[in-house]
């Protein structure tokens, strides 16, 4: 059975094609954005939260804080308090809360 391609079908298939072609680059850009950059001590939010790269209390650090995301034990991890920034596992800030 031979179906005639309508304008609507053409536009639909073209849209799907554009999505398929652009999806891999969008995913890789999102992965890079999610990973973030290492936070700097002069960052305004870091200053406001008293972020330090070496914790003053060995029992409280970013590695055991509930706000840290990603793999436990990784040297640098994303933090919910510092959007799109990575915190060092031995660091600490005033937002520290014991993980679960």
C-alpha cells in the first residue's frame, strides 16, 4: 500500500529528525553543566556560608553532608547549596547537616 506523504507528515518527520540529530549534543552539554566547576573561596555564596577547604571539625565535612551529591568518597562532588559548583570532600560550610 502506497501512502502519499502529506505536508503534516513531512513536518512531523522533519521535526523528529532534528531532535534525533541534536539530542546527543544537548545531553553532553547538560552533563558538563551538571558536573559544574570547582568552587572558589572568593565565591560570594561560599563566603556567605563560611566555606573552607579544610574542615575545622574532622567529623563534619562535605563528604558526610546531606547536601553533597554524587559519589561518596570522590575528591570533588556537586553540592545542593552551591548550584553548579563542586565542593572538596574535606571541606566544610555553615550549611553542613549530617547525611542520612
